[in-house]
C-alpha cells in the first residue's frame, strides 16, 4: 500500500513539473518594443503647412461674417477649402457650428483672403473658433 502512494505522489510531481514547464514556455519576456512613428499622410503634411488668421463681425442682420487669411506654405495647390467656425458661450459650451466651403484654388506658397457669411450668430456667443477642416489638393 505504501508503494502505491509513492507512485501516486511521483505521478503528481511529474504532472506538476510538466504543467510548470508548459506554463513557463508560454511566457514571453516583457521587453519594450520601440515602434516607428506613423508617417504623416500627404493631407496631414499639407495641413501642417497651412496657417490661418480670421476676423469676425456680426452684421446688422445678426449674421456672423468671417474674413479668413490663409497662408499655404506647401508645395501643393489646394481648393474646396472647408472652413468651420464654432461659437461658444461664457462657460465654453458650444452654441453654433457653421461650415462654408471656398471653391477657389490657393496656389503653393501664397496667401488667400476669403470672406464668408457663416450663419446666424448666437446672441449669447462669447468666443468664436475657426479652423480649416478639409480641402482638396493636387
């Protein structure tokens, strides 16, 4: 009877050893992997080479008029420029958001001035943010 218990104990020890070996063989070393930064798309590269300023005013009829000055410092012609303006209240809550598209082309390394009526200005507007959202390029 005692010999049978030793065999059972031996079987359990072998089984535990096999399970431990399998477990350890599945564990990978925790080395940090350095990933190369993703290459910017051509659109992103052109976008980074644009700079814009704008002046806004509210017309007598309550419309938000914005004059955009856009510098295209890229080597590409851009067109169908999508301007987006957002009005915010004192608590920085978005009140309105308008989008207008400028269809004319802006040549490489040039400046364009565009005036657009964006939409009805909100009476509680405290601040306005305008950005270039999209464009086509060659």
